[in-house]
């Protein structure tokens, strides 16, 4: 199981079970989305989507149970990526500022506050 498969499932549901629209949202091909969904179903050992021929028409009962878990996993993955990016973007070091008493008392506090924000 991988995030690509989970994103394919989520987008298929978000796009009203339209795999072409899901593929466009994921910047991939429709057959690729179909394959990702099929592989996820095989790996989970359940049928996630109801089908009419080759068309997806809805979620099965197991699909409805799995979808909130998939949503949480993808949200937490995005949170993890954001936390990593935030941490990596932080610059650490020492900044020394020389200023007169008046500058230090009146001019610098808002500048330092904005800098640290």
C-alpha cells in the first residue's frame, strides 16, 4: 500500500467516481488511477467501489469504512511534510545588533517582533 493508491481512492470519491477527473487532479492517466485502485483493493482484500461494468458508481460498505481512515492518513502525511518543511526552513544562529538607547527602546522592538514571527 502506498500514498499514490490512497490519493487515487480519495480523488475518485471527491470527483464523483469519475476516474478521468481524478486522473487530471492527480496529474496522471486514467488507466494509472484504475490500476492504483485495483492494487489497493487487492492488497486490502476488499472491494472498495461498487461498479456497473467498468464505471464506478459508489462505495461499498467496506469502502465507506475505509475512506475516513484514508482521509486521516493523507492528512497526517501532509502535516508531516509541512512540519518537516517548517523545520528545515528555520535558520539558526546568532544575530548581534548595535543600537543607541533610543533605537533599542523605541525602534527595535517592533522590528524584532516582526523578524521573529
